[in-house]
C-alpha cells in the first residue's frame, strides 16, 4: 500500500473546494489515512520546500503556502502517488487538462490548489513533517473488494 502527502493549499480552502477535491480522491478508490486542517508555519514551509531554496519562485512559494489554512492528508492505495498526480493535473492550472483538479478549478500559475508528493522518498519525508506515525490509520474500506482485485493491492 503506497502513501502520499496531499495538501489542499490556501486557495483551495478559501474557495471552499475542500469537499469537492477530497471527493475526487475518494471516488478514485483511494483511502484517507490521516487528515487535518492547519496553518503551515514559515519554519515548516521552509523544511518542506528546502529543495527549492535559492530558486526565484521560493520566496513566493513560502508566502503562498503560509498565507492561510490548509488541509493536509495522507492518501493511501495502490499506486497512490501516480494516481494522485494524474488527478491533480499539470502544475499550472492553465496547462492542466479538463477533468483534473487543476484543470477544472485552476487558471493561475501560482494558485494551483493542491500539492502532492512526487515520489515514494519524497512522500515519506513530507508525511513525516506533518504527521506522527500514530496519527496515520491503516484500514481497509468496505468497498475495496470492488475497487482493487486482491492481486492489485
């Protein structure tokens, strides 16, 4: 079972799209293993985005992610990382395909609604920043037998 970190960014929260976006992940058959509403501090944002430090967009990224409440989630399921990234769409809303979260709700280069880990190593690092192991639940939803065959789990 693969896990990924998903952040519904301040623009997603402010536009009241939390439920709509979460529904996309759930309808795809993925499981919410952990979730909380929080305000990301500057310190936490700098840890999260340390790989981008020194890049021209870094200061704006830190300002944006700390500008308001976010919803942070651990999403679990087979191939969760690649599935979530496809559901989110390309980074910039104006480039994202219709049917994706960013394609349906985003038009901006900056306000792109959602963050998702890009690899298993990144996911492990990011999840550890936001959640204690005891906050992450491991359970099987009742409908899993109709979403994934046993050999696909």
